[in-house]
C-alpha cells in the first residue's frame, strides 16, 4: 500500500470546431436572439469555445484526451487499473461513460485489452466533477485498491444548452482532459477538500429526465448567474484555504492556481482573495469557455505542455458546480 498518489502525465482534447463569439452571435441572430462579442467578453472573458459535431459523445472526447495522457506517460491502456470519468453529459443513461471509454481504449491494440476488468465508473458533480474524481482516485490508490488510474473530465455541454437564452448559451463549450494518477512513495496529491450543499440545487441545473421514452421536465440548462457568482467566490476561497492548511503550507507556497474556467470575474476574485497575481493563474476560459468537469484538466494540461507548470511546483486546483458542489486539490507534479 502506497502512502501517496502522484499525477505523472496530462492530456486533453478539444473538438476541431471552434466557434468564436462573432460566429455564435451571428448564429443567435438568425434565431432572433441578440448578443455581441463585447457583451460576452466584458461579462465572462470568453472569446471562443469548441462544439462537438453531431454523433460525437463525451466518451469520444475522453478517449482522445486519455490517449494523449498515456502517450505522455509512456504507458498503454493495459497499464491502467482504474478509470474514473467526471461528466454531466454521459453518452447514455447507462452504462457509464467510463465503461464505454474502457471499451474504446481496449481496442487500441492487442495488448490494450489488458485494461478490461479494471473498475470503471462515472462521477457526477457537474463543474466540480474532476475535483471529486481526483479525490476519489487518490483515496483508492492510497487504500491499495489501485496502482494507476485514468482520471478524466469530459463534456458535450452544447447538447444541453438553450440557444434562446443568451445568458447561458454563450458560456459553455465541449472538451475533455485527463491525467494519469500513480501510486507513489513521494508526495503528489498533498491534500483534498470536497463539499456539497443541496439547498442550492435550483440555481444551476438541467431539470429534466427520461420517463417512458419521453423527456419529463426541461432538458436544457438553467442558471441563476448572480446566485452562482455570489456563492462561488466565497466557497472557492474556503476550499483553497482548507487544502493549503491541511498541507501545512501558506498561499505564498502556491506556484500556480488552476481554477475551474467558468468566468474571468470569478477567477480574478478568487485569485485576489488568495493574494495570488494573475500571472500565476492558468487561464483558458478565453478560448475554451466553461467546459464544466473538463475545464480543470484542460487548463492543467495546457499549463504543463506550455512549460509554465514545472515539476516539483505546487499547484492548486479548485472548482464549483451545480448541486451546489465545490472543492479543491493541492498537489505537486
């Protein structure tokens, strides 16, 4: 049984179709919905997002991100004995997107079939999903129940957007990010902190479900933006301080903040409360939009591959999502 777990590689994937604000505004205008690039950028910091083509599911995006993470670790699917996928937009009601992903990974080559038999399951905590999934994988590895895990965030939020609601449809995008988490004798995941408060289920939700072959309720995303903003800033500060304290460190010891990429204002407010300059914050919201559970691993991968985040640096991940859920992870790469 190992004392720690450590992220040994990262990977990500964005659907090829990039939709700029100008293109989205033009498409919305055709439906009688008014917006503008200036309005979107001023309120959110978002300049573009990526949308998956018809027929492309979360498992497809997850597969591409996992292939990249495995290549970076010089591993094959057969070296993995745990798969956790964080998603709010699964391919099916069931089985889990993780099981579908496992099947796709097993077909890469003959040796890859060795991944079959490993436990695979989804985590649903919306935009906090990757934090929840990473926390779960860390606990399973520390308990000796796994040696090497693929932890993934993957979303096709474009499928649940109401393109007649300009307050939400401009915010979200599709994508996937993944990490390989491995048992280690050296500290990697330093501390974790996850929470939920079900009193706030109504401020960010998709209030619909399948019944008898029909959709009951509303299958499109609903959000009270002001309520989410007010909750998010305070909760993120609390979770960040909690993981720093658990690790017996201070905010000054944090080299990089990798936040959930929901809104530039929330990110700036959180960084300010932690007294972290924006130069030490990984930002992808301008190009990715809010990719929900995929946003943190997407940003982490960009930070690693750009050379900004270096080995042995201390990195703080944090996110909030519908539920209302929130949490943070402090780690060294």
